[in-house]
C-alpha cells in the first residue's frame, strides 16, 4: 500500500488495515418518522463517501447523500430522476465517524416502512468522490484519488436538472485507435450509447477525462468513482480473432514435443460465438486439440473426446487449464476440476501449433489472453483459484503469449506468425492490482466490474470473480432494461426467488423471480429475464465482495455465534444475535417440536435436522436484519445463530451427475473437519463426514469412507458409496456425486462446514473411559457455551446427537438439560453428565453414548 493510500484509508503502516466491514455496509432499518442514527462503523464524517437509501416497501425515490462539500448534510440526489440536488433539513442531517443520522423526511424515514441503505467509505480501491464546476470545454482532465483504474463512474449535476451520466468498462467493446466511449443514464432504463460527448477518453488510476455534455459552464457536479477497473499492466492484453480467417501459429519445435510426459496448457478465453480453438497441436489432423464446442462444453480431442461437461458460455472471460500428470488428463474451468479424470498416455511428438484455428479450418471468434504452455510439469493437480494478475514464466514454460501490445509479442517462446488480421486488444480478464489493498495482508480486492453476454436460458452464464459477492448491480447495455440491484442482506436465494429493486425507478422491492445464484467464486444467471439475461445482449455488472476471512476482520466468539430465546416480534428480530445471521437453528425446547434450520441463502425456506424431508416454506424465517433473525418465535423457542467466518461456513451448490464431481470453494481458510450435506428438494439423509469421523473410527485422516447421519442415532458406517471426499483443503471441499443424497444432477444442496479455531470453536473426538468422578477432561482451550456429542461406535444404544448449551444449564454447577438434534423431543432435564471447566469440559457419567468405556465419540464445541 502506498503512503497516499494509507493517508486516505486513515492507516499507519501496521494498524487499522482496510477490511470490508470498515469501508462498505448494507443496513436495513424500519422507518420511525423521527430522528434516527444508523451506526455501521463506516467513517463517513472524517473520510467522506456515499450513502444510497431506498424505501423497500413503498413507491419512493432513491436518495444519494455524501459528506463532500458540494453536497453535505441536508442534501441528497434522487438518482432515478433528472432533478438537481434536493435540500431537505430532515434528510441526511449528519455524516458521522461511525455511520450517519437522518431526520423525519419520508424518502429516508417513512414510519413503519422498511429501508435499505448502502454506505461506502471514500477508500482507495473502492470509491472516490470528487466535485467540480463546469467550464464548458469538450475535453477536460480531472484528478482523482481512487489509486486504481475505475470500473464504473457516475456524474451527477447538483445545481441543474440533468441526466445522471455513467461510464462502465463493460458498456461496449473498445476498438483500437478509437476515442469513442459508451455511456448510459442512471436515471433511465435506456441502453448504453456510443459517443465521446461525456467521456472522450478512458479513465486512468489518477485522472478522469470529461466532455462538454457533463461540463456545463457554471454548474456544480459530483462524481462517484468506483474501483474494479481493468489492469494497466503491460501483459494484461489479449489477441482478438474475428472468426473469419485470423489465427496465430508457431513452427515445429521440440518445445511442443511433450512425449508421454506431464504438461499444462492454460489461458483466459472469451468466446464470442461458435467453435473456438484455444490450442491445436499440429502433429497431425487435430490429433491433440483443446477447444470449446459451439454452444457446448470445453473439451480435448486426442483419439477421442475428453469432455469437461462445462459450457462456459459466450461473451465473458473464463480461465481454462488442461493438465496431464502421470498419464491422467484433467480439465479445469475457472479453477474448478471439470468432469472426470481421463486416461491419456498418447505420445505427443514434435510439431508446431496454431492458436485460434483448428486443422480443419474452423476459425475462432473472440479473444485469448495469457496463453501459457508448460512442458514437463502438471501445474495444477486439484481445484485452485486462477491468478488474478497476468501470468509469468515459471520453470518449464515454453510459451507465454497473447499478452502483448503486439499480436506476435510474447514473454517466452519461439517466433509467432500472425495470419490475416488478428488484432492486439487492451482488454483482458485482469483487474487493476492497485485496488488489491484490503484484508489482513492488504492484497485482496473488494469490488469487481465486468461484462457478459446473455443467452436467455435458465442455464445462463457463470461469472468468475474469485470470491462470493454480497451485492450485484446489473445493467443491460444493449437493450433498454432497468438497473437491477440485489444484495444478500435483503435476500439472494439459492435456487429460489431473489429480492430485486431498480436504481432508475421508484418501485418497491419484490421477490417474484429467480434471477441468479451466488456461488463461492461469483454468480451464475438462472433466468430468462431481459434485465439480467437477454439473448445476445451485453450486460455490465458491479459486484461488492462479502466479508469472507481474507477481507474481513477477525471476530470474537460472540461475534460468530449467539443463542437467544424468542421474543415473538415481527418488527425486530425474534432472535437477537448482535450480528447478521447466516444460519439459524430453532427449537421449542420444552415440548415435542422439530428442529428448524434456515440459512440466509435459503431465504424463506427451511429444513429439519431430525427429518429427511425436503425444504418447505415458512413465515418465521427472516434473515433481513443486521442484528438477528426470524419473526414470530416466542419465548418457548430457542435460537442458535451462526455467522459465516472463522470456524463455520454454509454453502449452497448444484449437484452434477459426474462422479467424482467438482470441488466447491469454501471460505473457512482451513480444512473443514466436520461437514454435513443435505439435498434440499427431496427426502434424503443428512450425510456427515470429515476428519474427526475418520480419526475417531480409523485413527487417521485417510480412511474417508466413514459417514454419520445427523437425522439418526446410528453409528458411523464405512461405505464407499457415500464417500464425500478425502481431498478437502483450506480452499475447497469435495462431494461424491454418484449418490443422489450427496450430489444428484441439477439438484440444490446444502453443505455445513465446521473447523477448529483457537479460542472459538473445536471439532474433535475422544474415547470414553467410563469414569464418573470428573477425571476425564476434554481440553478445548475455552469454556464452551454450546456443545454437541455423538457416539459413533456400533452397538451403543441411544447414540443421539446430544446438545448442551449455557441457556439450559451448561456450566460446572451440577445438573443440566440437553436436547437431541436428531429427534423432535423436548429437553431432557436433571442429568449431570458433564461439567464445563475453564479450558473445556469433563464427565460425571459412564453413560455409554457420552463416556462409555472404549466407546468413540465425536464432538463440536463453541465458546
């Protein structure tokens, strides 16, 4: 981080590092028509920034407020209109160092209506806000302090009714040598326009060039400059093929004599339509070719088709890697292993290669960036995260090209010949690394902008960001559709309806459609709706990253897990946590009643841990609160609430028919030790596995065939039919898709992942010793507030998933109550099985499923 970036972030060299919670916040609140302070720890008062607010329940204008002098307190802009700034003494009345204050005005605070606000701190890499007074010139250069190349810019006139004019890097392809730039109106649903009147030149990391259209003499303007722009690196380039007769070639060379050895071919690809050849080895007629079928999947042909089963779609960038290791070929798309392993021992002899054309003269239409060929090394042997910066030559690299301002330029390799007229392009899949300044190591991005081509299919494009977003803004640049904004606080449902709202109109939010799915690495379009997936339309997007461990603050135990009795409310959270809840278990503790599990991405759906049922809708699941969850849960119910982060993650994924299936990205930062998978649309068991199960049963981490069922009291079972992976890592988890309970084709699944974190949570196992005097103690490193114990030994009766917690007497004082996750029974009272200690828990019983001599138990505890 540069000194200038440290200055604007308010940091020194080693303190107050820029975390996502410090620079961006989504706040949901209920209007009171009285003065109200929104506290979100965003330093707006001293640093400046932007607050965007909308009434969720009623037809109302948007209100953009900013501490910048040209706006300041008591003013806001209505982004859905052409009006100048509105002066309102009851509007944004103060911008504070921990949020902002509003008055009674209905646009921000109508009584009993629900509101959403988005707060951005002025921060290098995320947002800068500047102002200027127009001078009428047609090409004016303004300085800014974003510190990286912008991805989206909005210019608003505060003193005159004018369109809110925006530039986005995804609005249109830039033609080499042309200064024309696309723009669109924030206050309109109209498509993007190709003209240099507002933006006559591309923005840079320090400057913005404006035209006369947004430079009226004497008028005051405020400009919001968002990060996530393209990398200016010399190797962040691509080669553009026209699909008619363009291609590149290299002559015969030992560089491409792979023999039967290991190799890696990788590149970033943007297929603009049709059959697309990435790499064709010329030892014969397409005897080894890597290509993308027209409208189909990526595959390799060599004496037969080796398929990936993944169709990356048209008009957007994806990373492809083809790797052979020890006679086995694997295909990776956006870092995820795609399809099965392929036995491949073909002798690849010396020859030349061609790029962008196959031997039967099928020409490619689109772009290739940073094509790298590595001889003798399998660079990737399991799912990975592709580099977010241009590639470099590593050991064994024999070619690194399509990364230069010249079509035939390269970093490594022989002479490249251009045939006909491929062109060098400044567009690439890489974002400006100067914006990678967030998180503990100050090397991560939190905003991305880009584009994709719609296909009007429920199986729409999947966009790779490298991380999961919490907010996504869409704009159809080709056809007139609204600016649609979605966020995970209001509700982005996994395989259900999403809550949408439009920047350019007054409409209240609605949840009438399933537009897209969040993934652990981006998002995937699942709608035919023209707002997000119109056929052949070009879509621009802005994505803000969720607080995953790489960009979020370290949390305490009470910031990650909470328990509370219900309060019966429908206006504030029925279960209070003090943080946004990502998963909730709810149970009527003193009576027969099922366990209800809800997650943020399941929206209004719930599952029951004591049953195999498919998910069903309920009126009590409500995750759109900042400090709790649920409605209508009264004091007879108890809620257990988790936040994604250290020690816990919850993932939704779509199953495939492939076995073994792909790995999925998680954000624990460590290898999961216990995980549960449940198919959501059918009656199936809750399948559990992990290192604690294999260690308890086999004494090692390698025997991963053991599984348990959360909805059952049966012992751990050894069966490869239910194996869920021995290949979990600190970034990915694996499932077995050959069994419909774990990964059936196109079905929605839930995965709960748990891991040990010092002082916060612990997954473990132990063998009972039958003692009753408290001498058998399990060391956790903390006093548990919540504890689950399950006996996994065969032949032990009543081996339920027993739950103890501090609200039901879990302490060191004597008798305590417990519940059973796999039954609907009420709490069991007056059994003094365990006591807590300062560093864990100890046993006062020889009861078989808890401390029976020689019996094996697994446990999960949270401080």
